[in-house]
C-alpha cells in the first residue's frame, strides 16, 4: 500500500511537471511574440544590461602574417602558440566578447531565455521539448537546423567553452584507435598533450564539498543508481572554477552553475573558459589581436599565394556595419566543424580554393549524442548543479558512455536524473554546396538517431529498473532525445582532407585546427579535450617545421 502511495505521488509530481512545462511553453510563446515585434526595445534593454558588447568594435589589420578564424578550443590554442613563437596573428570571431560579473545577469537562463541566448533566431525547442520564443539578437548559441538533425554551435569569443557543460575526458585508447585508424598516436596525446591541456585549463573532478552540497543531489543519486545496476562511476575532469561555485553556495555570487545554467553561458565566470586562459594569454604577448563581431563570409587564395578573407563587421543586433577583404600569409581555420566545413566547401565549389581534394566536406558525424532522463528513486530534491561528476561505459551492444548531466531549462525540481549519452556510431554525412543560394547544407538520416537513442535507452532503463526508479518517462517521451548534437565533428578530416597535422592538402599555408578534423566521433566522450590536445600537437608540429 505504501509503495502504491509513493508511486502515486511520483506520478502526480510528473503530471505537475508536464502541466508546468506546457504553461511555460504557451507563456513563453505569448511573451516571445511581443518580444519579436519589439526588438528595438529589447535591444535597448540588452545594451543596458550588457553595455560592453555594444562598445565600438576595433577593425582588424588589412594584412596579417596569420589569421585565425574562430576563437574556440582549437583556435585559441593556435593563437597562443603562434604568438609565443613570435607570429603576429589576428583572431576573427563573429560573436560578441561577453564579460563576467558575480552579480549581473550577463547571460540569459535556459528556463525563460531572451535574445542573449541565441544567435539570430526567434524560437527554440530544446531537449526538454518546451518551446520558447524571444527577440532576434546576436546571442551565444547558434542552433542550425538541417534535415534530420539540429546542431548546436557557439557564437562568442571563447567558442564552445562558453556554452558547454565543462566535462573534458580522454577516450578509451582502443576506441580512439578504431576511430583515428593510426593517423594520430594515442600514446603521444596521453603522455604529452592531454596533460598539457589539463594543466592549462586547470581541469579537476568535482570536489567532495561541492559534490555533497544540495545542488548536486542529482549527481549522488545518479552514482547510487548506476552502482545498483552494477557499474562503477568514473570521475570526470571539469573546467569549472570550484571557488566560484563555492561563492554561489555561500551567497556571495549570483547562482549560475548551481542553478541549472550552462548551455547559454555562466554570467559569473564559473567556467574557466578560453577567454580566461588561452585567449587572454595570447593577447598578453602583444602579438594576438582578437576581433569580435567579425563574421567570415568566404576564403580564397590569390595568384600571389596570399589568402583572402572576406569579412562582415556585425553589430550585436545583426546589422552589417562594414564589409572588408583581409589578407594573410597563413590561414588557420578554427570556426568549428560547421563553420570550417562551410568555408571550405564553398571555396571549393566557387573556385576560391580550386586544389582542395575530394574529402572536403566528408566524414561528418554527431558524436552519437543522446540526452536521457530517468526518474529518481525517492521523492527528494535533486538540485541543479551543472558540472558533470561522473560517467559509465557500456559495450553490451555498442560502445557508449552515459554521463551524469543536469536538467537544463526547467526552473523547478522535476525528480529527473539526466544523462548525456555518446555512442560509437560509424555513420557519416557529407556537406554539399547549393549554388542557388551560395549555401552549404547537410542531410542526416533520422533513423540513425533512433538507433543511437535506442542503445542509450536500453542501458538507462536497465539502470532505472535495478535502482527502483519511481517513474518510467518513456510513455510521455522524456526518456531520450537524439535529434540534436552539441558535438558536431568532421568535414575536413585529418589524414584525408588534410595531412596528419591539419595542413590542408593542395593549399600550403592553410590549416584545419578544430573539430572539423575529427572523423565524426571522439570515441564515446566529450570532444573538447581531444580537440584542444590535437590543436596543441598540430600547431607545435607546424611551428617546428616552419609551415
């Protein structure tokens, strides 16, 4: 009888969550429709809240010895190491350079976002399936809708380090080798470059005092449940600054990383993002200039061998302030899998880079991303702590990792225990050029996403059953969501479109330094550590060789 009563309360709790979600969705839509019609008003509010991103933007030089496109993990490493080697370089980033403040709301929240959250779109339905609407603005998360898949990518100085959940994990060697097929030596990364990145980014697992705090109850439940199912959770290294989280817990900083905020940025600088390390260190040399608000529209090589970069200078509102053509001796692509692939595919199709090979645009994958939720096994608060404490690995059907995750976008405690799944999926797609719109597109088979979701769901449901989870989310469709990826990889794969160190074949002085170089998968883990380590490895080799 007591068990029936407990399960009834759990069901009512879930029903309340569903009603709440529906209310938020309709309310956000009403609010959003007014917002979209009053963008000038919202732009004025954004300028009042974050005046720093509305400051006049400096112009990059007409010619640079090196231009770095993008400012994420690969690009930031490239800029610093070039600067340290004495090479003057220009970093071009389409997004804004957002400040941090312990008390101001610099970034918007996932629960009721405004335009600061998204790159020039007016609606979004995330992994919680709650629709949101807001004003068009130059926010930090760019959601690209391709047939069959939504792709999340960054638009900010610091790239993906601004909007990711902070986990930086090395893949298992045997899976890494199966993906990279000898192009990259895992032992070299393990002995030299993974440790270098860990030191630069101060990576460490969640400390005991934070793990045992109220916002991380979900992490403790997650670990208890997987242990009940026979797994031993492995700790995740994280990029978070634990002292900032301690300040949140003490009430001396506005709650952010302890309150389900991460996908759209942490206002208080809780993540030790690239603008606090690699990029700042690069600027400190006096040899790196960082230019936010500069979108690269095309790249080419002229008859003299110089690279030609066409850029649009953007206001945060999206207004084009100026269009220019810049040149450089060497061009480093770090715009992420989507940005780098689009530039190369367009340049190949239009003749800007005529000697690119047949592998340009190929080898793209989703890293097998799936978001899952199972129920807690008791009616107690689970909290909204963002940093991922742990993960498990399972290869009972296909190799996959489940990683402890927070629940984004829901400002009430739902009792959900979330996971991010990453499946070793061999499926690859190719970018294609559409001459009618001078655009680059991609199609993805939704059946693939059904398969990766099913693999993760089977493991997650087994954990739920063995840990006596109170509620089955499958009937209401909240147990798995796989029609998105936050880890797009490939399009200019190492050893195919480039040599083994990112030198683009056919065009000396052109390099791929980001996730476009990974062959569609980082072998069942978050790709950020491997992208950064590969960038360290590759730029070191390029500088040593002089080209």
